[in-house]
C-alpha cells in the first residue's frame, strides 16, 4: 500500500503495550497492516501512519489495549457531525 | 490520550443495552425471493436454498445500482440461507443483506455446501455497515438466536468477513453465544482459496488495497452525486448570464452563461472521474489538492482546445472560470475520501479545515469576478 498514503501523524491510534496479552487479533483484523506481533508475544505498531481509524483493532482487542477515535472518514459525515445532525456517510 | 472511559467500555457490551422487542424471536427468511432455488429441511424448519449463479436480472440490477439507481431498496431478507446441501458440520459464513454483497457472496461459493447467516445491515455493504455498527455484535447475536443456529450446526464457528471487524468484537460474540469468530479474507475473490486452505488467510488477503478496477466501479456514483450538486450551479450561470447579458436571452446565455457552466462541468468531471482514475498519480496527499490539480489540467486542456472560441473574453472572465473549476474539482476530489480505503477520520477533518476555506473563497471569487466581468461588458 505504499502507493496510497494519506497524511502523517494525524491519526488518534494509541496502543498500550503493558495491557497487551498478545492474542494477535489486531494484526489479523487491521486492513492496513498497522500491527504485527513481536517475538516476545506482544503487538507492536509497525505502520501507524497507515491507520485509517476504522476501529477494528480496538473493537476486537480483548485486553482494551488499543484506543482510536474511530469513524467514517468522509466529508458528508464530518459536516453532519459539525452541524450536529445524524446523517449517513455511505 | 483517549483512555476508554467506563461507559464507553460498557457500550461495547451488547447485553448492557436494552434488548429490542422481537429480537431473537425465531424467524427464517422467506422462500419467496428471486434467488431461492429450493429448500433444505432442518430440525428447526425449512431453510431457503440459494443459487450460486447470477441471472441476467441480477446483473442488470447491479449495473443500475452502480449508477446510484434503486440503491435504497436493494436488500434481501436477513436470516439463514443454505448454499448447496449443508449439514450439521458445514461452515457458516456471515454476510450483509445488501443484495449486491449477497449476490457476490453466493457466487463465490459455487459448488460448496455451507450456511449463510445474513445480518440486517439495512441494505448497506459489510464495511460501511460495520463502521456504523449495524453490522455488529448485537445484530449477529440476534440473528444467531432468531435462526436457532445452535440447533442446526454441531460446531461453534462463524466465518465473518474481515471488513466486518470494525463493528464486531470476536471475544464478545464468543462470550455471549459460544460461537468463535474466524475472520475471512477482505476480498470475496480470495474466499475460495481461503476455504480450500483450511481457513488460512495469506497476508495479502488481509490488506485492503484500492486498485484501478475498484476505483472505476465507484466513478458512476461519484459522478451522479457531483452532477446533483453541480447542475443547479450550472443552471444558475446560464440563467443569470442570459438575463444579465446583452441581447437575446439565448444568445447571452450562450456567450456568458455557457463558459462558467462548462467550467463547473469540468470541475465535476475532474473531481469525480479523473481523481478516482488517476488517484495514485495525482500529486499531493490531500484529495482536495489532487482534485484541484486534475481540474486545472482538464481546464487548460479544454480551453486550449477551444481557444478560438474564447479569445474575445476578458482576462477577468477567464480567471473566473478557472476559479470555478478549481473550487468544484477540489471539493469533489475531497469528497472522494469517503469512498477511498485509506483515509482516516482525523485526516479528513484536518484536510477539510484547511481546504474548505480555500474552496469557498475560490467559488465566491469565481462568481464575483464573473459577475463583475458581466457588468463591465
Ligand atoms: S488485540 Fe490487543 S491483546 Fe491482542 S495482540 Fe492486539 S493489542 Fe494485544
Ligand atoms: S483503526 Fe483500523 S486501520 Fe487503524 S490500526 Fe486499527 S484496524 Fe488498523
């Protein structure tokens, strides 16, 4: 996915290594390969800037080790949010 | 930064919410649907069996939906379906009730015997529905119960598309239903290989890419939405140009109204066709920037090709057209972030905060300079 990159350092993804129990699910569910398991059986963020804030890792982490401000990255959605209305994104 | 607060954590627990009335009541989908070919008798009732070949009617519907026609009611009944002749040991695949997704899923399962558990995502595809949470833990648990799946199959495994993961927590499904979630590949084209390999996904199957083929499929919907927003603006220019310009309405509309209307059209095409098409090649990371560059390029090409028709116009008027193209193409290019597969919410917010003032300025300046040029004429 190197061909497709969005901005650097804007994503809200945070990972707490101490809480991680090394189940590996974050590495499985992430569509952009952001997480990988290390030799000491902990997850590691290897490509944080590729994160699209879909929330799959957070939702599936049984140890609550991951937080991300998940949402649909779409213009309609952001405008709806700014105007305080509930609206469809896609 | 964003430590999960207690109540946020609770919201993920499906049972913490009030169970809606009627949830989990026994229900199997109707056999009176176009794609149902037969039935499979089970201990709990008759499960509709679906065909794995798409008919011309199905393909025709897909075509219309890709042009944004009939998209709102393109659903199948949620619930349990059979593919082939499944039994108690057969795999269960989970899907969405958007008919397009459903059709492609059953097509990918040709020649197999398995169960399909279709969630009610209100006719939205798995990924978008997962983002909204309609493809989620609660709906899955409801549907499992309503279908009495635990009585139909002897194993406790569900295959859920990986793109459904944002809406669903595997460990919660396990905790509340006993069913273990195995995430299948992102793309349906990898599904047969995944199933043949004993449910093993290669790393490539887990990555969401955005190839040309997928971007092209999105163009019609983008174009229709762009036209919906842009046509009123084009009519505005034709109308005001015709009324305010000198001479006959039609003549004045043609001379003063048509060029800015065309500039808007160029902006629409640039933002909704060229931007998706050339996405990785257009410079800049911001989609608004990609859109503006596409718009500038098409503008220059178009007005260079028709320069013999435009040399009578003042610079001011020509600049006004360019500003209009840039505003529209940049805006619609930015809107394509919604369909792209790698843009993040915070990234889009940041881009919007920076780009929208410029787009607005460009639009207003374009209209004003056009109006001034019209007065001076
Ligand atoms: S899902 Fe959570 S616990 Fe499992 S490896 Fe990833 S961070 Fe660690
Ligand atoms: S939010 Fe989505 S894209 Fe970002 S790391 Fe988690 S799974 Fe990957």
